[in-house]
């Protein structure tokens, strides 16, 4: 054995001596750290220098783990040490094609191998617990026979003697690192998950602007968070992740891992590997760092935007700039230039089905204070649209994302119109668009419209679209904005050109109007409020409701009433009779009067149809009501089956109205209604 080692040269003898030193150290102490200190001192004295991080883990007997090693084109020594419970620790080095390069042939609690690759590349270290079980540490060293000697003082900062706390963090470098949080302390918590677990702290020095990707593949539910400069201050956290799908491990995908992917400016960062709740265990952490161009560099390569749509992708892009909307727009972005020859109306729309878009505009590419526009919403969930007025000049448009982890394809479209508009259908009183009383939803666009009308609540100098509708009966008219690109108001007038005939003005209108012709204008609240919109419109005949509420029959305590809703007409909408736009059943209304606060019970039986019973606080629909529930105290559709309904509730003293209705349309017929006050 000695002769064999001697034939390998001086380093072979040294490694044999080192094995004896390791064994003696193990006899003196079962702890790994003193043993590694002995290894470090011995190898440093031999002219070897540590390269890459110290990797740690824990294995049961017969199990193995794979660690990634990035090796240079020089000779490298790999040493692994097992804890007191380990009897035989094996290591093997595989190349990029998983072919064996070198392996340890001993059967001890420590293992050593040496390889001299001709070219630099990525290798895999297989650590196997052949006999026994417990923790292990592994590290790589360069220098010695077959390679130029490297002074120990030139090696990276070592983790020897560190405890994985803020006071003594482990040094983190690119590549794979193994660890176990059972050795940590329970002093910190990340902002994205509840944790009472132990954590390990790593220190990462970022020398220049870089994209840093840190992925943890644990044997427990991990939490990963990063703080800048101030390790112990939770306010210094810049990233946190609890669960993410990870698939880099040969064990397959897991939802218990964590990943942080951030563009970091130069500085000192602290990486915490923690556990969700009280979970702890072994983990593998992979760190990748890649240089990122500065914002100034990116701004020198911006793409011009022409008319129409431009396609692009954020795949491989970086987070160059933040914005005042979309949660600071911390996702990846692409930069475009937009040139405007004269002051104009401008609309910019970013669309993506693969991430949440956010579009923002600056006058100066590198100056966040020069932002003039920002939007993360539009007419659809996949749109981010900004519309307004811009002066002549060059602008920088960021096609951004509000989701920092999402990437994907996008389109961006720019539109321009003269400041005064070019005109659209419905631009004025003379060509007002006809509104049907049956319309439920109306879409339009003020971007190219001119300014023709204004209301007391706004619209002066703003683009507008005018609608016309005619009532043949007294009706309750309601209009509410459902979606819009710019802030709009409604203006209702009896005579379109006469501002003195204004009836209502606001973001929503809800008015009871007599028979006649009326005009409804959708107007920008301010001159720069422009764009597409969608609003709901309804005109409900209230003459029948007014007639029904004029003298409803009185219900007396203990009374049982029989009747029929057939032929009574549809006067009321109830909250439990299905969708409002589908309700078309005849109904009846009754009145109850309570002298004091009481518990009341109403039992409705409808043997041949699906009935509904509701208690209303007012007989007529109240003005400006956002939904039918604002008029109700209670509503019930099915009690035991769809032929019975029951209300039992406590009501204050006062007058109430009981509506017997049908579910959705064409549910009407004979009924029995029982009314009781309960003790």
C-alpha cells in the first residue's frame, strides 16, 4: 500500500499521512469542524488551496447524494469527512456525461480522490453512505503534484470556524452547497412565511451588478430569504420565497423547495435557509451568478416603436427599471423608444397572456424621476394600457411585468390622435348613438372623439361620446362604468345642447325618469382622460312597481294567505332568485308592521313551481342602490326542497314588505304564505 502511494509521488504520501491525521482527530473528537480544521491546515501546508464552497449533508445508510462541482483545467483534490456514525464513506467524480473520472477506493469514514481534467467544466460528485449513517462535509482543493502550487493565502474565504449565524455566516459562492438547518439557530424569520425553525445564514459578496439565482432543494419545507447589508434587520429583506416547483434534482420535482432570482447591485447580501413552521433538515443549495448590463448599457440598445404592434419577449431579460405602479414593476422588462413629432393624444397598450403586463414611460431612460406615465391595467386581464396627452419629444417605453418570476412573449402598440381628436360616431348631439332599453352592456372609445358636451361634475375640454334613449313609461335608469382606460363621468340631460337641462352627473347615475327623450354622454373627467370603456345600462319600468307599492295587502301575525302570482307581472328583483338579468317571473307584495323589535317567520309553499320569498326594507327600489340586496332584509329560495322557502330573522320596529316571487323566468302560480312573530 505504501509503495503504491509512493509511486503516485509526494502528494500520495501526504494524503496517506493526512488520512492518519484525520483518523486521530476523529478519535479525539466526533465533531466534523475540528477534523476539517486539521485537514485545512495540513493541505494548506502542502501548498493546496480550497476552491469552491464547503458542502454539507446528511445521509442514511445505503443512500447517496449528488453535488455539482465546477472544476478548472487543473488538478483538483476532493476530500469528504463523515461524522462519528459513519463507517464507510465513498465518493466518485463523474464528468458532464455521467462517466466516471475518479473514485475513492478506501473503506473508511473519510474519502479522497484526485482528478486532473484537461478542460474546465461541470462535474458531479457522488457521495454515498456505504456503511453507517450521519453527516458529512466535502471540499475541493487545487494545487500539489501535477499542477502549479497555489499559495494558501490566495484561496477564497473559508467557512471553517463559522456557525451559520449573522455574527458568523458561512461564505456563499457560485456552485452547489449542501447543508443542514438542524445545526442552525432560531433567530430570524422571512417575510413570506411563518417560521419558528432553525436557519443557516450565508454571506454573499456581489462585486458588480449581477443576476443571482439561488435555488434550494430540501428534504423539508424550506423558506429562502435574502437581506442586504444589515443581516439582523428584517427591514433589509429584498427577497423571500416559500414554495416553488423545482426540478433540477434527480429525485424529481418538489413543491417544498424555494428559489430567489434577483438582479442585485454591488454589495453584501445575507442568504437565509430556513424552514416553514418548525421544519428542519438537509438541503442542497445551487447558486448561479451572471453579469447583467447596467441600465445605462441597456438604454443604449433600445428599440424604436413604429406605428402598429411590435412583438417581443422577456425571456432572458432582466429587471432594468422599476415604476410607480404594478407594485414597483419588479419583473423583467424590455426597453423601447417612442418619438412624437407634436403634442398629441397617445395610447400605449402592452398585451401578454404569459405574464402580468405593466407599461411605463420616461423622458430620460436612466432617471426614474422622469416617469410621465404608468399603468398595469386595461380593458382585458392581459392588457396594460395608458392613454393621455404627451408633448412633442422622445420617450422611453418599458414593456414590464408586475411578476418578477414570470417571463414570456408580449406585444406593444402605440396609437396617436390630434389633441382635439379626429371625430367618431356619436361625437355630438346630431349623431348621438341610439341606446336600446334592452341593452345590458355598452362599449365605446373616447380616444379619437372631440369635446362637445360637459357636465357640472367634469368633462370640460374632454373628449366625449353621446348616446340617446327614449322612455315610454316612467322608468328607473341606471348606468355604471364596468371597465375603462381613462377616468370617465356620465352626464344625463333632457336637451343635449342645453346644460341647464342636466339631470345627473357622476361616475354612476341612478335616476327615476318620466316618459321622454334623454341624452347620456360618456365624458372624460379631465382633458387627458381618454380611452376605451364599458358600462352597464338599464331602464326598468317602475310604474308597475309604484302601483304595487301604493297599497299592498297587510299581513297580520298568525295569518295564512293563499293566492297566485300568475298574471301579476314582474315588478321586483330579489337577491336569491338567480341572476338579475334572467329574472322574469310574476310576483306579489305584502306589508307587515312591527311595533317593536321582533323575531319573525315566513313560510312559503309553492306546490307546482319554484318560489322565492324576500323581506324588503323599502317597497320601491332605493335610488343609487349598487345591488338589490341594499333593499332587502332577508331572502330565501329553497327550504327542504324547491317548492318551499323559509325566512326566520330578527327585525327592528318598522314597516317591511314581503315579496313572493319566482326563481328566474316563468316560475309562477298558486302559493300559500304563513306569517308569525315568535317569542
